[in-house]
């Protein structure tokens, strides 16, 4: 049989000096760190989701305002050219491909 010796100085503690040579983290320390990081990420993820929802609503509102202003300017130009014609239009979709989901109605209150 071979006589093998192992250097166990790295895993022993000096009780008199209350210091240990152990390096690294224990499993409990790692689990506690993971739990703390997860708890910190929950509110951040919730805020991010709310910000994305708000951003999408703002984008939709901006598109609607832009399209309404565009249509009002178009009706104004038509009125300048011919004021006697009625401008009533039933529910109609915009002809531009990115905006064809949006619809408008024009009514002329004579």
C-alpha cells in the first residue's frame, strides 16, 4: 500500500485565532444571495412592464392624433376648393398600409 499524505491546512480552522482558511461560499450563502437578487428583480420587472404598456398607449394615441389632424387638414383643403359640397363620409379606413387598421368618419353639420 502506498502511503499518501494530504495537505489539509486549507480546510482546518485555527480555534485560537478564530479564523478559517476556507475559501468560497457555502451553499446557504449562495441560496440567500439568489433569493435576494430575485426579490430585487421583481419590482424592477413590474416597473418595466408598466413602462412598456404606457409607451404602447402613448404611441397609439400619437398615431390617432396624427391621423385625425391629417384628415382634418384634408377636409379643410377640400372645403377651400368647393364649399358647397357635403363632406359626409361613413366609417372609412385610411389608405396607408401601416394605418389601415384605423378608421374615421366625417360628418358635415350644415
